[in-house]
C-alpha cells in the first residue's frame, strides 16, 4: 500500500490507449472504462474500504472504522472516463490521489471520526452521451432519469441499453436522496486544465468558483446533392453555411471578454467526399463567469448564425443539451480547505466537474494540481510526479482536518 | 423474365436502407452490397448468362450463344455500391437496365454476333476507401494494386483485409490486361446527376464528355486543448481555421466559372464537444471541364488557405488522393450510339464513372436517364418508371446495333 500517486496511475497507463488520436479514449461503459472501475474497486477493497456501485453506477468505497452511521461523511473522488484522445490525468488523478490520501492518513495513524468515502462518478465528460457530469446530475436529480435513459451515443445506443449491458438496472437510475444524505462534504482533486498554477508558481490550488457553461447542438440544413454535377449557383451547401456559423461563434465570443466558445464536433450528413451534404450537426460549448453573459452570447450566436446561413439558402437551429450556472463553492468548506493548506492560492476554473453539480445539494470543494503544459483534453495534458504527490499530500491534509 | 426495369429495382429496394441518413448506404464489401452483387449474379444466371467474379471483384456475365472467343465483346453495366445515404438509382439503374436490355434483345430474337456481357464494378463511389472507380482503376492499372491494398476505411480496415473477407485474394488484385482485351466496347447507362435532361425535355442522353475531377485530403493542424479553460487569445483552433478553408474553397471556385468545388467531409480530431480539436481532416472535391483550370483552382485554394489559417496559428496541407482528367468519349463509338438513338441529345457530365476510367483503354460510351429532381447522392434522386423503361429500351437499341 505504499505506491505513490504516480505509481498508482502507472498501473492504468496501458488501459484505453487511443492509437489513432493519441492519449486515451475511455468512454463510459466501454471495456477500458469498466476495467478502470474494476481496478479502482479492487484498490479500495485492498485498502479495507467497503466498496459498492449504486444504481447510478457511482462507486462508493467506505472507510468507517468506528462503525458510525453513514451520515455527514467526507467523500473524495473524481471520474475515470475520458474525452476521445484525452490525457492521463483528467479524472484518474483525483481517484489515484484519493487512494493515496487514504494510505497517507493510515501512515499518519488517523482514525476517521466521520465516515470517509472514495467515490468514482460515471460519464463526467459527457463524451459518449453528450451530457457532462451525467452521474452526478442523475444522483442530484439535476437531470431526470427519463431524459438520461433516452440519450443516444453516436452509434445510436441508448444510455438505458448501455447501462444495462454494464450491469445497471435502468429502473434504479435517477435521483438518489438517500445517497446524497450521507455526504457531509465532497472534495474533488483534479488536474488543472489551464495555466493558472503555472503563472502562480504553485503546485496546488483551492477552487473559488466554477464558471457556468452550456452545450448546444446546432443543426444547419441545406440540400444534399452531387458534388460534380451541381453548379455553385444551384447549391444550398450546409457545410459552407456551418463554416460561417463557426466563424460567427468565434466573432461573437471575441466581442464579450472572458467568453470561451468552442465548436469541437462538426458532422456533415451524409459525409461523403463527392456529396454536397444535406445537413451539418455541430456542437457549441459556451462558458462565462456571468450566466447572463452566457445567455446573451448564445442568443447573439443564434441570431447572427441565422443571418449568415440564409445567404446559402440554409436554415439553422440551436437546441440546448445542457446548461450549468456558475457555481461559487461553499464558503465555509472552502475556508476549512484553505485553512488546511496554508499558502495554497484560490483559483476559478472554466471546466465543469462533478463537484460543481454536487455543490447544488451538498457542501463541495475542489483542489487543482499544476499542469505544466496548461493543455487539457489532449495527450499533452501532464502532471509531474512530484506535483501529483504534493496534490495527494494536500488532499490528505484536507481530509484529515475534516475527519479528525 | 418479363420484369420491367422498375420491377427489377423494386427487388432490391429493401437492401441497405439507411435509417439514419435516409436513402441507402451500400458501401463496397458491406453485407448490403454483397447481397446486391449476389442478386445481380443470380439474375444473370437466370438469364442463362455465364457469371464469374474476377480477381478485382468485378462481376462479368457472358451471353455468348455462338461460342465466339471472348474478344471484341460488347460490355454493359455499372455499379451497386452507394455513397452514404445515397439514392436508389446511382449504379443499380445501370445494372437493372443491362438485365432488362438482355431481356428485350431476347424478346426481339436478337442472337448476338459478338459476345455480350453484363458487368458490375466494385467501389465506384469511393465512399469506403476514398478512391472513386476503384474497381475499374485496378482493372486498367490506373491505380497500382499496392496502393489500393493499403487504403484504409474510416474504421482502419485495409482494402486488402476487406477484400479478403469478401472472398477475394489480394494477390489477384490489380491490372488485368487479359480481362480488358476481351472488351470491344463498353456502354454504361446511368441516372443523370444534374438537370440537363430536365432542361432538354428528353428522357435519355448520350454522353459527350466526362468532366475531370480530383480529390484532396486537407489537414489543418492546431493545438488541442480544453474548451472551458483556454482563453480565446491562447487558442490555435483548427476548427476555426478549417471553417476559413471551407470559405476559401467556395470563394476560389466562384472566381473560376464552371468550377465545382465541394467539402463534404469534415472531421475534427478528437471530435469532443468540450475539446478544442488538435486537427481537422477535410476532403476537397474539385471538377472543371479544363484540367488546367482544376489544377489552378487547387493551387489557389492551397495558397489562400495557408494565409487564412495562419491567422489562427494553424497550418494546412493538401494531399491528392485521386485525379482524373476530362474524358472525351470515343468519337466513333459515340456516333454509333447516337445513330441507334435518333433524337437523343449529347450531354457532358460532371460526375465520374467507371466508363470514364475504362475509356482510357477501351472504346467507352454512356447513356444518361432523366432525373426529375436533378438531385443525386441523396435520397431525393429519382427516376420515373417510364423513363427507366425508356432507358432500358435505348440501351437495348444500342446493344442491338453493336452486336447485330
């Protein structure tokens, strides 16, 4: 039980590698993600934690030596799924650090006076079913079970079917107040996904707030036709129109400081080289610290996109897939976390996390660990071994102060 | 043996339907395409034709009642594969009309004085392995076998492996001069893929020329990163850059009259909603009656695209995947075909066809049948039953004049 954080991560470094994109592709319920969950469960069991997977597919592993009833628990953890071609740390670092923190508490002879649990949430990235933090949204009721069960992955498989194949029972999926009632505080450690800690010259930060964000599916419709026989004047090409939409997104975002607006998926239908597409589906991700600005940006994008595509004889529709307001983490918990980590700076994050969803129902906090590339959702995401260990020590310090 | 052309097509109307895109998806070597080939072989056998599939996967079905040696044959046919979400006629109409024409010749008590064959070519669309007219290019040697065998489909399967699974032997794939030497004339009937026959008010046309075309894979490289944490100023987003490339393609094409330039495939990598892509692969299809103009258009696109993406800190590369010069069909054969069809207009086509590839080695000709929507490579492609029958009668007239 004396593996370092980096040592724990090295155990899963061969799982879910993406030979095409580089990095890792570990979509929820894939063989790779299931293997990681099994690994996490086994690591918890080895540490004497009492591991169970609940109806939503969340792994909870309890350390409760005093046999307290399961209320007011301190829970720490993160996720194991990844974006396509993601890095090694986004998610797994928080799980490995939770395991390492348990070891450190044991080495310090800490006996928790409150129940402590390691948790792993499914589909944090939303990279398979389109809604980020799906597991925590189901748990808290932020997403109704009926809506989640009907979601489809790019192959057309429903979440209900995929969950069933992963051994879950669709009728047990959904809001779980009993599970939430057990949590007194949730602390998630995560690799930083920007350059904040590089600039601050610090290895670990405490989260101040999580910037609100939303996802919209944009459908641009034109007229499918033959690429060789259709003269330019006769075209209503949705790829040309959707390219204009991408540039509208960038232009509107640039006019509103601090906005991050991204098109990362862009799918012409049918998608043949010698075919003028009939439709393009593209996805928009917008984030801003002020929720009203996010709404205004999306409204402007919708309006200007409609103007832009009209010139090509196309139409455009926006459909909101998810939306999360800016989250200010629980002030009292944040102060206790900061108190346990003298000198650790406060940092806002533009990324979404399960901690941000849980924050709507239970006191939640986050720690960020320095990423020397500042790059994330990419194979270039990185954490130095020493910083990973510093993160686990910081997490252990925080947990000790909360359970002591 | 008295099915109409429409009746023959109705036999395969349930095969390879694409419930997502609409229309049909019948990529080469898929279950659907194999089922169609089996259907065609069985239809030929029923008609007493001697059917064989050669090393390149081309079906040849011989009608040679006089037992002539197989030289100077008249061959007619087309293809059965489709683009993703394609129509019911592009390819199958030529095969069904060939079968129907054989029936009509029998009804007319024609006994061919030259061998006559029905032929079906694989991967005409290039929708699975990226190179159009793959079967005819292999047969003529226009594409070296080594290059074809190494082609990969979007799932990473090589043409060699896919061909092997379809029962072909990779070492028999490639240039086949013996097969070509049998052909005295090749006549392909095809649905028109534009509005020419609508405007002319005629059901059937004879091809004058086939406009040259090429395909280029364009790779735009940027920097993958997190959509929430990366400020606009720090981005090198290849989706934004590739959108500019799409607009450059349109702008350059518009400056050169008669140019058709299309981007129908556009794939951000990794392609996650909350991920700034690291790369976009997009495909460019360019066609112009004058080959020098095609070359000039592509050169201008490359130059202006490089300027456009530099502003986003991205790079762009063009890689030619295929290129076919403008083909003027054999004048003597064209005149014989026109002679058999008094009143049928001459029409150039912007689409590529196996007949255009074969034309480099053997006298080739084409007939086009009216498409009342003018739309092709789309479920909206259409041929009226009466026009389909008129096409088969025209094909029978042509074949009769050639074999009589």
